[in-house]
C-alpha cells in the first residue's frame, strides 16, 4: 500500500469516526483505534497515540458549538476534569507496563459495554431537591428547551468524581474519550439531563485526552505519519470554508431538539 493510499483511507475512516464521536459523546477513538490496528496493522500503542490527537481536536470542534448554544455545564466540566486528568495520566503510565494483547482485551470489553449502554433505554433521573455539595460548588444549572430554560440540580458529586477518575484512566490507557462512562456518571450518578451530560462530556474529552497525549508523545508513541491522516478528518472543504465534521454533526443534533 502506498503512502498516499494509506493517508486517504485513514482520512476517510477517521472522518466517519469524528461524526460518530461528536453525535454520541463517546469520542472518535472507539472507531479509530480498531481501524488502525485491525485494518492497517498499526501497533496498538501508536494507534492510541494517534487516536488521542484526534479526540482532542474532535472534542474541541463539537464543544465550541455546544457551549455557544448553552447546553454545556462548564462548572461541572471543569470540576470533573480534575479527576479525569489525574486518571488519564495514570492510565497513560500504565499503558507502557501492560502488554498490547491485554490492552486489546480491555478495549474489546469497553467497546462491548459502550454498545450495550447505547442500546438500552436511559431513563432520566432528575432531582427536585438541591445537593449541599453541588450548591457549595455552584454546579446547578439550566439548558435551553422549546419551552424556555429548564433548571436542574446536580447530585452525588463525590460519586461522580470517583467515576470520572476511572473514565480518565480508560482514556489514557486505550486512547478513547470513554464518553460512555462519563455520560453514565453524569446521567445516573449526578442526575444531569441527557443533553447536558452528553455536551459536557464532549467539553471534557479533549482535556482528558491532552493530558495522556503528552505522556504518549514523550515516549515516542505519536507518529506524525499516522497522526496526520487521522487529523485530516477534522476538516471538510466547503466553498471557501473549512468546517469540522464535529461541528456539522453537533449542529444537526442541536437542530433536532
């Protein structure tokens, strides 16, 4: 396979990964890592390094639109990023100590859980009473609906913080946004509305990936020859404009509300 063919094929696959990641809040790594390792024979750790670079940029593109529309709870995101960043650094450190076969098994289990989580109904758990810790940290917020602003109360902050620590470790270990676990923590544990948890997850994923990407870069696991075509999926040429597909997908998602 020539370099040009490799670049084009990876760019097309990564473009689709960016759309999936922005629409679901899971991050494109759940598609990019299997694509690189199974279809192109890239070493698992190099695939993770390229995926982390992709997740950073995909999250940045989608997060900007979500923040502008008023869905993202920035205070919750920045608070939980402390946990995910610590977890991501720990996961990136452990990645060098665990064999690639074991990492592949863990990745497969995470994918199975993500698929199961996406297929089952997710009942809302909105709380009517405020939580003392959330009130002290001023984490409660609102988001726009067709009927006007809808307010919500954040619950069980310590539990959500602990779950985010694990989500960050998975991100650093496997090169994915681990959005399924982040959305689980914010939906089920912290009782955030679906749209708020998904958009806040997109806001956080990039910071989490950036923390572990630094470790992979220092160890030489981010190869520009692999990361560059993965990065190409972030932009689509449109009459004189460069538009991130993450923004295209999040604009469609916002329009459906």
